[in-house]
């Protein structure tokens, strides 16, 4: 098993899967067609539900400036390494986190516009972020960036002058967002952004500190049981429901739905 084996298979984006953004805030940049990611996930890992799946772990509406609102979706992508590595047994990945956003209420020339597809678009965005962690579309991301981060952030002045070129604060600097007292948005940027310069700039101005791997793992383990975990547990104990109830009781819970992500995994590991 080579570390870059999967990365090398999915880093290049064919011409037909690329499209130039011709309008709006990201004009001139390259977008990747969503179905190409679905195709590559299916090609490498197998059909959705069997070789990969991406449940929603959180979705919310964030208040923005000028009565605008943003829909945000967080997901965990799970992939099965059985097919690409020709394994005899399933080998599921740890959760690969992705977050995405899309305008729910946006201010346009003719007034406020409400989108009824905001969560769908935010989910697609979140999946793209998770896929990026596998190296999918790396050739595009090496060439294009949604962030103006060519200069390394070292001082408070650097942090204040870092310009955002996406989302509701497109064209604004981190300093301007800070002066606007939109701390919640800065916290969201710090937590969700994969760009180290943005994290550093927000940290300098707000004092936020990035979570350690141990803290992130603890947060994931504390999440509620996932629907896919429930189904796998039910399938495992379908002929021995009394044993299932005993195992749940041993974990200090009454119902399966009360388990955490970590407790559910413990049940699945029981011989």
C-alpha cells in the first residue's frame, strides 16, 4: 500500500470536468463539476452506500450582514479501502470531515433572494472539501485558490490586511470583519478553513487556538450515533436482540439511539 496511490489516481481533473467561473465573486477561477467527484468516488471505492457514504453531522443557518443568511452543512465522508487495495475484508476509514456553505438569503440588485436549494448546494460544497483531503482535484487546487494568501502571515498588520475573496465578505479584510464585530463568522472561518494563513490571521486577532488531534478525536467520538452505525449494529444483533440490550446496558444506556459515535463503534467491535 503506497501512501500516494489513491492521491495519484484522483488528482488530475479532465478538461470536460472543469469549468471556468464567468461571473460573481469568483470570476476567473476554475470550478469542478460535482458529478465528476461522484464518479471518482464510485470508481475508486465502489457504489455509494457500499464503498463510500457521507452522512450529515450538522447543518445550520448563520446570520450575516444586511439581513443575509448562510446555510452551512458539515459532513463526515467514509470510504472503504477494500476495493483499491484488494483486501479480503472491509476496511473503513475514519471520518473525513468536510464543511460547505451556500447563501440562504442573499442581497441582490432587486432585493433579498431566498434559495430553496441552499442546503443541497452546501452539502455538495462540503463533499468537495472532504474529497479534497483525499487529493481529489489536487491539480486544480494547486493552481487556483479562493483565498488571497500569497503572503505569509507574521504580524498583526499582516493579519488585518489579509483579504478574503469568497463568501459574504468577499473583498473584505480579516481586520474589517473583526472591526465589524462578526466574531461568530471569524470563529467559523477558523474552525472550517483549510487555509493556514486564514487560521493564523484569525488566531492573531481573536486569540483562538486550533484544536489538537486528540481534541478533534474526542469531539468526533462524542457525536451521536450515526444512522449507518445503527443499521450495522441491528444487522449484527438481529438474531440476538437480548444480547444487544445487555451490551447497551453495559454502556450505561437504555436505547440504541442514546449511544455516542464511540460507543457504537465499541458495539461493532464486540466479537
